[in-house]
């Protein structure tokens, strides 16, 4: 489920396998122009694959990696997202 809040997207994803370890269920997604390139660059710089880039509707794509400390980093490509003019 997604929400548009003042030009920013908030996406809520259901857990496929519920867990008591909630750290893995909270993900912040950083917008990127090239999700495949950004994903590969994160891997090259020490992250490990978590979820490969996948289409989640229309042109919207998401992916996640784990940094060297086990934190999940999300990236998102949304062709329709534009920063508000006053930013």
C-alpha cells in the first residue's frame, strides 16, 4: 500500500513471513534514477544482496541490500516522482 504525502511516497509492505525481529520489517527507500545501477554499486561497495530489483507495479521498482552492519537499505525507482518545486 502506498501513500503520497506532500509529494513524497510512503510505502507499506506486508511481511511475507512474520517475524519477531522487526528490524528487518522497517525499510527506508532512497529514490534513484537507475535502480539496477544503484543496486550494483551498493554491492560493489560492500553491501550484500537482500532483495534484487523487482517491479511492484507500473514502472515502480524496489530493491534492498544489507550494509556491512546488517542494516537494510532500500532503493526505489519511481518515474513519476518529482521533488516539490520549493525544495
